[in-house]
């Protein structure tokens, strides 16, 4: 789904004039930049203050601004997914559409997103003089954190596809970034809501990290959240236009 599009069709993929190589590059670079923002701002926050609340505030604000800019910049190229759950949701929703996302495109997008996320974490560590790769020791395996990931991811999918159904995708840069910023605070997991980003954050033992052992639970719940989000879209937005 092109998050910067203003088209009425919510499940249309990027303009066919954009070659797959360019779209994959945009997904790789965009996801790398997003993780660099998340991890880098987390490191900076912990170096500037010991107050955990202020650390989270700084981290969330940087993520909001960074994500909004990235969607605005790269949405017209790749759709600005930066997230395997978004990519899979678009493929599933448009699987019967000749112009929908193909399996080949999904198979190109997701590895690029994961590689970008890992690269972004390594880059952030390098910028702040940390070990380039240091596995996170931040355990996030508690049940309430996993529930938070279901809620965060379901809300993200509902928002993106709901905007498409309502012909409001032009507001996606602000809306999606704002939602992620809010979800930092209303979910116990601080809203990863993204398998690629979760994997990338396992490579850094800093404020934003996640222990590798916690990854299966997080990714599993994010996929569940994606399914829940699509179900909510169908429940809420599948209706006849103009019906009273």
C-alpha cells in the first residue's frame, strides 16, 4: 500500500513505472533509516538523562518525526512499508487483484526490510562509538508485552488500510507517525509492531534493544496483530458507499 498515495483504491501497489529494484532499495534504505533513528535516539537519550520517562519521550519524538519524513519521502517510490506485516497484509488483501502485490515482490521487500533494519542498528551503534554488533540483553518476553504487540500491530494495520478505504492516504505520513508515537506510551511493549525492526533491534545492547530470545514471541504476536488488524478493517470498512 502506497502510504503517500491519494488514490481511492486502498490496495493498489506502487506505480508500475517504478522498477522493483528502486522499490526494494527504498525499502532497504527506509527501514535502515527508521531503525537508525529509533536506536540512535535511544542511545542519545540515555546519555543525556537518567530519567527513564524523559528517555522514552525523546526516543518516541525522534521516531515520530523520522518516520513521518521517511513515509513522505519514500512513499511514492515503494509505498513506504518498512514492515513485513504491512507488506504481507497488502499482498493478502490484493491477492485477487491483477495489480496487487505479487509473491515475487513480497519475496524482495521482506529481506530488504530485514537487512535494512540490521544495517540501521549497526549504523546507529557506529555513530555513537558502540560495538557494531552486541546482542541485546533486554528481555521482553513477559505476557503483557506480547499482548501490547498484538494491540500495537493491529492498530497500525487498521489505521493504514482504514485510511486507504476512506480515501485518506494522503494523511498517512502524519497519521502513521502519530499513531506509532502514541503507541510508544499506551502499549507496555513500546510498540515495536514490526518484525524487521524487532530483528534489527536485537543487534544492539542499548535502550531500544530486544534480546534475541524474545524475538520469536514478539514476531509471532506481531503477525497475529496483523491478522486482527485486517479482520477489523473488514468488519468496519466493508460497506456500501452512501448507505444510510
